[in-house]
DNA sequence: CAGCAGGCGGCAC
DNA sequence: AGTGCCGCCTGCT
C-alpha cells in the first residue's frame, strides 16, 4: 500500500500506542506503522504534524536516544520539556533507551 | 567520536 | 505519468 495518507495514519496509530513515560525511535515507529526501514519517513511525517496535535510526537527520538532536532529549535525544547514532564530523565541530553525505550517487540 | 554510504517515501520538476 | 532530489534516519567504517 503506497497511499501517503494511509501511511501517515499508520504513524499516528503507532504513535498513539506508545504509553506515557516511554519513548520510541524513528525506525521502530516506522516498523510499527508497517514501513520497516523507513525511519526518515517517520521524521517527515512528524515534521508535518500540526502544533495543536494530540499525538505524543515528543515520544519519538532517534536511535541514538537523542532528540534529532537542533537544540536551538523551539520544538527541541518543547519535546524535552514534555518528556521530562512524563518522567523521562535526560542524561547528558540523551535518553536511556535501555530504560525508557518502548519495547515494541512483536505486536503479534 | 566523526564521517560516508545505504535504503524508503514524499514531493517537485 | 516518469524521473530525480531531499529528508527530525541508521548502521558500519
């Protein structure tokens, strides 16, 4: 299925399935959305999200456990702020995926 | 620790 | 309708 709208919806759904206090990488999110390997797609989709969205886009980080956005960006600070509000701690501006990483595993 | 190449979709020409 | 370029990435060198 190469429907862009459907793909976006898939990302939204995958995003909604992430519990508060947990984070997920772009690659995992893409895999959840049914597009394994399309990590960049996740970034593109999140970039197109409206500011008033209810989706927890801030729970999406890169595989390095860091926010992929530039620190001087308002979105970066917003994301970090929200994550901290959910109980996610930053170690050297990095999130410990070993702890807060959302174990997607097999949705079965 | 930093840099380069690879793979997947979306959007522009 | 087809081709090409770019991106909030990832993994390896």
